[in-house]
């Protein structure tokens, strides 16, 4: 595990343990919001990470962007990261906070690559398979269209990787 991941995990665990259970879901959504704004504006991350801008200017930017839009706990975390010149850790913190949240609430996330989007019965079968294997009470499926697969699917989860694509089957057949 890389240092930034370890530090992000530590911050995520500290945030998790410092907030009451009823605030965890709103905090997760707020972390997603902060991360999405940061991903959409790489310049924002550069400015907030730069030693060339005074901390007061950075705090002003943060407050204009997030004050009243996110939970106070998340705003405090973002300000702490800013004070310590570690704002880019927000990506890692969000990732690990979501992992902790999912584990605690029995949620499994997966990515399914398919050749075309007209496959609802396939997604239902995948959902039953993952729930049965992992014991998850809820499944979040992200679907990605990849026409190169020709047919079939590729499934990615934290614990499973299943490649049942026609493309892979053809490649195995050729070799």
C-alpha cells in the first residue's frame, strides 16, 4: 500500500469514528460532492495545494464553494487538509470512507463491462450471483459499454473478476 493510501485510510477511519451513525450517509455524499468538484476542476486542486497562495485565500475559496452545501464535519476535514497542505488526499479519503461504509452496511459495488446496454436479464443474474457469493444485502452495479467485447461481459468487484466475454473466448481459441 502506498503512503498516500495509508494516510487516506487513516483519515477515513478517523472521520468514520468521529461521526454518529445517522450522519455517515450524508457525509459520504458530501465527500462524493467535494471529490466530483475537485475532479472537474484540476486547477482548483492545484491552487488549494500550492504553497504560493496564502491560506486565507484558500479558505475563502473553500468557503465560497462548500459552505452551506456540505456537512460541517466534511468542511472541517477539508479545512484540516488545507491547513496541512494535503488537499489531494480528499480522493483517497473518499475512496476509503466509501469502502468502510459499504462494508458496514453490507453493500457491494461492481463494474460490469458489456458490449451493448440491452442486457437487463444479465444484470439481474450477475446481481443474484454477487449477492449469493458475498452475502451483500445491496448491490451497486455500474455498467460500462465496451463494443470490443462483441458479447458477454466482464465483471469487476473487490473480490471477483469474471471475464465471460466473446472477445476473450476468441483470443483463447486462437492461441
